[in-house]
């Protein structure tokens, strides 16, 4: 199973950016797909998650970030609006996946850098 993120880059403060993460491989089911971020000098933190039935975000990004998934494409998205310098981080995708040969396993993407210029 592989998770491939895309969409990171440089965005001006107040601007918008959309991140995508697509899962591939011999996947049977995908449960939760989530976004984490790790700012310089800080620990990785969970910021948003989505299943087929619900989505949720932490309070610090509520109102600015939107998370949703397209199960047909096995893709989870993160829309960042009104970007702030505090959003500068490496954004990681995570998925809980079961395959035809393994039980539920957590997979991570390689990360995509988001930089916010002021």
C-alpha cells in the first residue's frame, strides 16, 4: 500500500491551497484517512480526519480547513483557506487500511511541504 500526497508548495498569507492524498495497492477496505502536520521544532499533530461517514477537524483549523474524501478515487483532500504563517509545516497523510493479505494497518505518506509567506 502506498499513500502519495500532492499539492503542497508556497502560498501567500490569506491564500488557499488544496492537498491531495491517494492510496494505492491491494486494498480491501480503507477506514479512517487523516491529515497530520509537523511544524519545525514541533511534534507531529493530527489536524483532520475523515471516514465514509464523518469528518472532523481540530479546533485550531476549524473554519479555515476542510477535509473530505472520494472513496471511488481512494483519495482524501485538505483544503486550506486563509493560510497563516502558523500553517507552515510538512503535511502527512495517514490511512488505516486492510488488504487482502493483511489485517488493519496504518500507512503514512512521505509528506508534502506547505510554506506560507507573509
